[in-house]
């Protein structure tokens, strides 16, 4: 019984950790943030820019690497060549 409880706890921790970090690439070109940017990643997830006031120009535009981190204050995205910014999941978070 103790082994089963430990196994369930470890599995839950592993799946939670897996959801805390998503690493992929932008599906297509990324020209930066314009205020209402929708970002589709190659893993099928879709994200929208959370703060309309954020405006960044991208250095790498063709399939840049992207990472989404789920933290205490929500989802933060880091795209190669830009600063971190907050995003909201559109689907498949």
C-alpha cells in the first residue's frame, strides 16, 4: 500500500513537472509582438499574448525556439531573440 501511494505521488509530480515547461518551436514565422499576437507552436499548442502593451521585435523570424513556463503568476513565454512575456493558452496548454 505504501509503495502504491509513493508511486502515485511520484507519477503526479512527474506529470505536473511536465506541464510546467513546454519546449517547442514557433510553427512558421514570428515577427514579434504587436499587442494581440497569437503564437502557434509546432507541438500543436496555441497561445495569445496576455499584455496588449508588450511590443517586441523578433531577431529570429523563421521557426525560432520557444519555451513556455507555467509559474505562480501564469504562463510566461520565451522566444529566441525576444524578451520573456506573459501568454494565455488558447488550447492544449
